C-alpha cells in the first residue's frame, strides 16, 4: 500500500561518477574527491558512490546563486 508521499515520488536513474562528471564537466576523480569532502551531494549504495541529476542540478543552482568573491 502506497502512502500519499510515496505516490508523489518519482524514481530517478542513478548516475555513476563518470556519468555525473560528464554532466558537470569535471574529471571523475575530481568529482569523487569533492563528493568525499561533502562538497558535491552523493550517496553510497552497495558500496558504490552514486549521484542523482536532481541533486546535482540543485547543487549547481546553489553555486550559481552564491555571491562571488572579488579576485
């Protein structure tokens, strides 16, 4: 039996590091390092680091909205 909150959820395909890195324009090792540091949102499933497009899109939007420091 599904509850109302479960019925409104949609499944998102999980991205591996190479797929997510390509989406963000990063090297996979850089992405994994940033994930380990807690900078980029990720999670582990069956011992593998995985990403969702929606979480990455939210992260990118938050980065774009941050005020830039003058160099």
